[in-house]
C-alpha cells in the first residue's frame, strides 16, 4: 500500500499457456473467515493482458474466494497461482492489484463470460500482480470448487431482469 | 500532528492494522479534499471520463473552471468510490495528476506518489436526448454501478427556512422541478443498454409535503416515476428510494404498486435535542419520534436489511449546537445504530462535507480519527446483528465507508 506497483512481462511460455486457454487454473487465497487461512480454488480461465496483467472474473465477491482476493488487496497478502498443463505445472506468487466493477476491462471480462450464456454475470474483475514464476513438481494442495453464489448479483441489463 | 499525508496514512494504518487501508485513505481524502492537476483535468476531458457540466443535485461550486467538464467520482484500486466536491476550497488537499508514461492517474501529496486511482467512466447514454429533447444526463447522477434519478429538483423544506442545516442541494439555481415520466423511462431504457454498467437504481428528490396527508403528492410522484422505470423490467429491480419517513399506508402503496426493493428515510441526526435544530422541516412535518417509529415499521413491508437510515456524520459535532466532544457524538451514533439494528434497520453514515450555502455554512470537519472509529463501530454493531448491505454496499452505492468494511465478512452464512 502507498507505493506504485510495477508490472513486468510474464515468461513467454507462461503467456502462451494462458492465451491458449489449455491449462487448469488454481488460486490459493488468504481467506479471512469461514474458512480462515489459505484455501485453494479451482478457477475459471485466467486472462493475460498486455503480456503482464493477469485478469480473473468473479461471479460473486460474497464467497470465500472473494474474501480472499479482498484480503490480499487490502493487506498486501500473497497468493499462489498454479497453471497446470499436461506436462508441466507453473507456480506463481501473486497479489491482488486492483478490483474492477466498471470500465473497459471489466466490460470485456463480462462480455467474455456472456459468450456462451447471455445471462451470465461477473460481479467484479480482478487484476493480479505476479511476482515470481517457476515450474514446480510439488503436488497441488487440496482444492475446492468455485463457490456458487447464494443469490445472483444481476446487472440491470441482464436478460433475466428485462422485459 | 503529521508533516505529510504519507506519515498520516502509514501511522493511521499501523494503529488500525485490522482496518482496510483503502477505507482509511477514502476517509482522509473526504476530509482533506482532492484537487485535480491541469494535466489530469485535461485528460478527464476525453470521452471515457467527460461527465459534462450538469449536476442533477444542483449544488453550486465556485471553483470549477468554466471551460472544463468535471469527472465522476474517484475510484480507488479496490473499486471503492470517493465522492469529491470538485471546485471546493480545500485547506490541504490531495492531488490527482495524470502520468502519460504510465497512462494512469496518480494520487499524490505534493511530489510524493501515494497510489494510482481511476475515475468512474462516462456512461454510454450521456450525450443522448429523450424524445422530448431533454438531455438524458441532466436527469441523473452516476456512480460506478449506481444510476441516480432525481424526481423533484426542489425541496419545499426551504420554504420558510425549514431546510436541513447541512443541505446545499438545489442552491445552484436552474431547477427543472418535477421529472417527466416518459423522460425517465427512456433514459433508464438507454442506460441499461450498456452491458454491466449499472446494478442499482436510486431515486430521490427534494421533499414535498403537499397533499391530503403530508407527502401524499410526493408519494404519488415517486410511484409514477418508479412505474416508468419499471416498464424496462419484467419484475422487481434492485432499487432504493431515499425519501421522508412515510406512513405504512404510503409505504404499502410504494411497495405494491412498483418494483422498488429498498427504502431509506434518513434520520440525519439521532440526538433528540439536535434533530429539531438541524432538521426543522422533518421535525415540523413528521417529528423525530414518529420518524423513528415509521422507519422501524417499514421493515414489515420491505423486509429486514432492506430499510436503511443514514446520518450525516460530523454534523452532530457542528457549531453552535452540536456535541462538544467526539466521545459524545460516537456514543449517540452507536446508540442509534444499536437501536435500529435490533429492529432490522441498517443505520449507515455518510460524511458531512460543509458547504457555504447551507445554513451551517462552512465549518471545520471532525478529525479523521472520529470517522475511523465511527465506521468501525457501525460496521461491528451491524455485523453482530447479522445486518449486511445489499443496496448500500461498496458496489451498489459506494457512499458509506462503514459498509465498505463488509467485504471481508462472511455475508451469506450469517444472513
């Protein structure tokens, strides 16, 4: 906090992996409560923008994953991202950099979510700042599926609300 | 006490390690104000940020350059909203500058860069007019996800000098009176064409006590407008009406005849002796105790957590009649919050920004520490009662530092 964060380019092989959308993505976040402590989630696909910014769309922030992302942003807490391809797994140290609820990047993430389902939603989009990246042989920690929102947080243009 | 804002912020965060530093920063920016550098203001004239020159709340500000449009609210990196009265005279403001090499706005204290910020983007429907020729942006105000409609650009409490002491709404002149329903329908229809742009509709206006019973005319007006909004939706839509404390019969009409989901009759000031002094119009046409009773009764119609009431935090410490100490003010507000929470009502704070055209005039604001303790206390009390904001959280509203704190709470399993 109270500093400028510098983004750097991801290694080319990692960028290609993300851009090809062929890896499984797992994110371990520092959950503040229920549960408390590091929790790993299987995430929807990640985006890489400009070769350096990692973007994640979140359907609902009122979940353990959402709380973990906020916790990382507010208190500069580290998270771990795993990108698992058939033959290789990369482990990245990341932090939440920015939460977006409006603007061109948020809109792009929302439209991406709505490609297959026009009534799909994301509540917010997250920019992650990566700090280190290396292949790993370590086994993945136990993961939880992505939390399902209790009540959908619909934007007013959502077809489910419209005439 | 501190020589720089960095010292202030870092020490305050260290003293409150469990509190979001973004809430601390937001409160500090609200207290000290923000200036826009010429470079920043120039970049804010670009289509992404240019909000034009209309202010639907009609507040007059003297320090705004005539040839430049003002932007929307500032967005911090955690998406929280900082609503600045651009053009006010601030004593020791922050500075927002534009860095062309980073292509980002920088929040600074002199030359010291504290963080990057952004601004609420201009909505796609700005620049369009209704079929009656009304510029759509003249009917609304905008936050990141909130579409604010003003039903009535007058407040009749000003007749006879009964306006709330802190209020400067509609002092800019040029009031449009009552909004046209067809204009509202078309504006909302256009606004919600933009994917993911809005998740909340907020309706308010100046108070109008006319009618067979006080506020009957106003209730009729709000119903007409909400029905016009509702033509765009198949059922209820996330929305809040900020209005006086109505009778149950009036509220029942509002709920049953429209798609409204939440209601907010602002108490403004809790203290029994201060209320009639700072809100003489509300005292005259409803009365404090009746206002409180009606607010609690509204839960029966809208449901627990769907009725809110707000205080103008800091006005309770204003001269000449306000509390003399911060402790007294905190005690009063926490007592109010506890009472309302017990009755299923969400009690929130908004930050008082003194204005020269209000009855209270320009006064020094309470210190940052007051607002930090207030935000923390209100959040803690509501959480203990399982009350969390839906319509007034950081995303659907953005005007309440205390509700910003809810983002770490286990919201779903408690409610």
